[in-house]
DNA sequence: CATGAATGAGGTTTCATTCAT
DNA sequence: AATGAATGAAACCTCATTCAT
C-alpha cells in the first residue's frame, strides 16, 4: 500500500533529521555505550561510528543523556519483541507440558544470553543511579511485560489443568529465576559464552524443579 | 631504646601510607564509586570524603583503576564474610528443614538486599567491560565461595536424609536463584527498598518450591 | 549559490582549524617557549597569548610536543629566510672583497644577534635531548642551508680569483665561526645586547683574519 | 699529614649534612638535570640516583633552584680545571708554534666535545632565561677564565716573537672560535660523536687560519 | 539539514615542598 | 641528621556543547 519511498517521503516525518541517520546513530550509540560505558563513551566516537558529524547527533537527540535513553529504549524494544515472540510459543495445545516449557525455556535462555541483552543489562545496572527513569523505560518495555505475558500463559495452562492451581505471577517469577539465575554465574556476567549443551542442561533442570512445584497434581516427577 | 626504627609499630606495616588513611580512602572510594559510577566519580571527591589530600590517594593506590579494584575487593570481602556467616547457620541439627531453610534464606535475602551489596553488584556489572579482572577478584572472594559453602551444607543435609539425594551444587544454584531472582524485579535493581514482609514472602515461596524438588522423598509439600 | 561547500575559501585550506588562529598560536607559542622554556611553558599561557581557547590549540596541533616542533620549525624558516637573503648579497660584482665580506658579515652577525635567533638557539640546545628530531627540522631549514649557500658564493669568488683557491665549505665554516664565535661570549648567550660598534668591530676582525687565510694570493693584508 | 678520616672528621664541617652524601647528590643532580632538563628533572629521581631520601636533598640544598645552581657550578669547576690544565701546555719553550698550537687545540677541542661539557652548555643555554645568574656562575668559573688564560699565553708568545704583535684577547677569541665553531655543526650540538680524525682535521685547519693572521711576520704559510 | 571549528569546564596525575618520626 | 608520608598547586589533555558556514 505504501510505496517504499514515494516522492513525499513519509519516513522523514518522525522526529527531526533524516530517519536513516537517526537509526544509524541509535545503533552506533548502543554499540559504543555498551562497549565503553556511558561516561567513557564519547559523542564524537558515536558520531564517527554512525558516519555522521557530531552536531548531527545533537540535532537529533539534544544531548548525551537523551541519546543514551533513546538508545537504551530502542534496544529494550528489541529485547522485548524477542522475548514476547518466544513466550507466545507457550500456546496451550496438546503438547506435553515439560516439552513445551523446555522449548520456551531454552529460547528464553538464549535471548537472555544474547550479547546485546547482556550489554543492555550491564548498562542498566551501571547507570541506574544516574538515570533513575531508565527503570521505567525498560520495565515498561521489557522485563515486566515479559513476566506478565509469561504469567498469562501459565495461567491458561493452569486453567486447562496442565499445571497445578497457583498464583501465575509467582509461578512466572520463579520460572524466570530458575532459568536465568544459574546463568549469571556460568556466563560470568556476560563475559563468557555459555555453550549450548550447558544452556540445555540449565533449562532442563529449571523446568524439572518448576514442575515439581507447579506441575499437574498427580505428576510423578523425574 | 632501639633508635630510629621502632620495633613494631603495627599501624605502619601494610602497604604504603598510614593504615588508617588507607582505610578511610577505601571506604570513601566505595561510597563515591557506588553513588556516581567509576568514570563520573572524581578522585578529588573521594579524597575530600576521606578527609585526605588528593596526592595521598595516589600515594596509596597508584591510580584510579587500582583504587577502584581495591575498593571493590574490600567490599567483596565484606559481602563474603556476611554471606558465609549466614550459610553456617545451616547446621544439620534437629530443626525442621523448612524452618532451617527459611531462616537461612531470609538472612541471605537480607544480605542480598543490603544497599552495599546492590552497589557492589551494580559496579560489577557496570565496569566489567573495562575491568575484566574484576570478575576474578569478586568470584574469588564472594559469589562462588558462598555457593560452594551452601552446596556443602546441602550435601550434608542430603546425606542425613533431610533432603532428597541430589547434585548439591545444582541445588545450591537453584536455591540461590529462587531466593534472589524475584528480588531483582521487586527491588527495581536496588532502587526500591523491599519491605520485610515481602522479603519473607519471597523466602517462603522460594523454600516451598525448593523443597518440592529437593525435600525429603515422602514429604507432603504445601 | 554553490551550496554546502564553497569552491575555494582560501582561509580554510591548510591543516585543521582556521589559518589565522593557527598563525597566532604559532607566534604565541614561540614567544612563550622562548621566555619560559619548553617544560615550564603552559599551554594555557600560550592559548591566552594567542587569544584562543586551550582546546583550540590542541585542535590545531594535537599535543604540546607537536606544537613545540611546529613553533620551532616556523621560526627556523624565518631565520633561514633572513640569512639566505643576506648571503645573496655576496654577488661577485666588482666591489672590493673586503667591503663585500664586511657588508655580508655585519648583516649575518646582526641576524645572529637577533632576539628571536638567540631564543631559537637556546630552545634548540635546551630541548635537544628530549626532541632529537629537532636537529633535523632545523638543520634542514636553517644552519646547513645557510652554510651551503655561503660556500656556494665563496666558491664563485674563488673561481673569479677574488679569493685564494680553497675548499669552499671549509672556508664558509671558518667565516661563520669567526663571525659568531666571539659574539657568544660578548652577548652572554643572548642576555646582553651587543652594541652596534662592537658588532662592526667583531665583523672587521673576523673578515681580516678570514682574508689573511683566504684572501687573494698576493694580497697585502692589514 | 692529614689522616684521611681521623676520629674528629674534618670533612663533616662544610655546609650541612654529611659531605659524601652532598657529593653524591651533586653528581646525581648533574646527571639527571643533563638527561632530562631542569624542569623535567624530578627531585625524587635525583634523590633516588644519589641513594638518599628526598628530604635529605632539601636539607642540603634548600630548594631545587639552589641544587641546580650548585650542580652547574660544580661541573663548571670541573670544566675549567680541565681547560686550564690544557692551556698551561702552551708554554713558550722552543717547540714550533704550529705544533704547539695544534697540540693545545686538539686537547681543547676534546674537552669541548666531552659529554659533560655538552651537557653543561646545553643546560646553560636552556635555563639561562630562568636563571640569569647562571652566567655569572659559569663565566666566573669557566669560559672567561679560560679565554683569559689563553690570552695570557698568546701574549707571551707574541712578546717572544713567536706570534705577530696583536691584541691577545682578540687572538684568543678567534682561536677559540676557529676551534669550536665548526664543531657545533659537526657534533650536531652534542648529539653526534665526532671521530678523532675529524677533530684533528678541524684543529689543523683552525691553527692554519689562525697562523695566517697571527703567525710570525715572515712565516710562509702552508 | 549537516558540518568543521571553537569553547568552558573539569578530570587525572605529577611535583616541589614540609611535617612527624 | 635522615626518612616515609602528606599536601597544595598546577599541568596536560578531553569532552559535551555551540556557532558560522
């Protein structure tokens, strides 16, 4: 319906500056911020990496803080999208619950271990004292929404009798914790790449424990 | 009597500079780094907070990076000591396992939510890219040693038949994950103080799930 | 009319920054370096004297060492130009050789005693250990080229029978030495202004001795 | 007569501090100043090189400027002693004047090209603007006294009919100039070691020219 | 709209110098 | 008399930010 770039270019309307430059700047900003940290990252470096001049960056984003927020928000969007897509696989069809959870678990775990995700979390932790509103930006976009979506799906499974009756939010919290908690140590906070087999093992263990507590009533576990 | 060099002045023995100033600098450094982040923290601010002159800081620690490492290491020592003291309460006496675990769990959770601990974790996440050796400093001092100690205790409980037979390291990992994972969200990465009642609730839920998976064979759970 | 990049703005062509500021900085740098020495000279002082901000200096020259080299090179250019102009007066026309040499000698001596020349030599001596390449910068630009030019002219005079047959480079070296050597003591290395009459006397004595050794064969000297 | 170090040690009386440490400090100071220049030389480095503690340096010399002056003066003493010893060889015995002058010239030239002499001259040139009194210190100790001594000897030779009648100071100035002038270029201000053969050549040429002007009246030169 | 050049402020680090031992 | 530790001042350099073009 919308020709890609018609003469009156609709892609030039959002925010100031050409939209492609804006995107290039955002990408470069996230890369550089992730690599060097907020304070050490130089706006000139970001501009260079984006292939634009420094004032262009300021033209688009006003100042460094804003640029940082925008870069974080953009990556939080990406992370949320990935996670939500994974959670949606938790459809209540006839598949065995364990298989279902292990499938979703492994995908979640892989998202969690993605380089960009580690970078995002690191930046979050790092600059939270200076940017208290970051938590709202990200919670509104990623972690919470994912937990909620997970809770939704678990609730449906519970209603369908495939899981014990439970507080679905609590269940979602604990499933997340079981999946990601052990990775923190094994990935050395993102500085070590966790091999696939380890990811699978962690996932299976997490799902096993989860099902012990939340599996269907009469399930004989393990 | 012995002239120029007194035989044993205990306040002059370790590293350079007077030992009390050194300690004051370390404390101030951790405070300021935690408040402002590594890059934004000014050495002058640290010196002022420690009540010494700037060159004194450099006399003791050489440069800012070294000071940072030393401050992190000192606080990691503190954290490890606290956590180990808690884990040692997991003695295999006659107390009911659930009560035992809830006691230890609640103390661990409280350590985890301590302001200094959040600060330590934030700094760790934040500067890990710039200081890759931080992970060794801290793993050698805190997280790993605690997990191992916990595994030791769980192994004994398992041998005593108070827990199911299991891989104790896996069990320790999962108990930790169940205790701390939900707090990450609720404490908003340390920017919100979690009320005591919530801490207790999280602990109870964690222990409940843990015991579903690792409790004694015939335990009637919940 | 031509849009973004004007075809030829002559004030924007050479190296970075506006050319006039660059020149002002170079002049200020030489003045301050000469007055205070390399290490004691503050970049802020140079910037102030040039009427620009400190970062502008760094924008143009990168760092203090580079600025120093550039300032030295610029003044070496000036000195060489002055000296070469003087040497060119040594044309082999019909004038009496003694008159010719005394004219040139006095001009050379005056160049040599110029404040800037003393400053240049002082800086050269002073910082040669730290900047070994200075010697190439200056030799390529001043002293050597002048000696060679002088040798060239003396060679022509020799060929014209106005001087004895000789090694012209040797002759040039000795003429220089006779002209400048005695000034070193009398000018107290540049801290005392040598009066004109003394300059003339030194010149005459130098030329007299020079002609004793290199004057035309049958010349009755003095 | 004086036992080297009798119980009541007379070598402890001059200036403050033990005299050997004082000497060690002076030597270290000259070395370091020569290597790094006045401003860049750190008092701590000098102290370390002398094997004493920093406050000891201050105890002996008061402050850095004083230390510098003392170090310069000490080396100027050394240089003067060497030069005077050489000049004294110019005794008016029966030796041929040319041989005599070439002998003295070569020794003078070798003193002039000594590493320490170059260092001394460099420091002199370098810091003359900051320490105007250096010139008096050194002129009172080295250059002038040497020129005067040389003039004395030349005067005697002149009286003895071995040299033309002349102003001996002028002659001494010119002889010095002819000897040292060409070396400035060839030694690249002290950064290049001039080979012995070149020293001899320069000396011979200088003496030849000198004798053309100041040799005995009827001398047939070269 | 995009850019090269310029700026004001601030950061880490070093150094000469002085106490207290 | 000699030293380890501490200090105040200042230096070099970088950066976020803004004009003119």
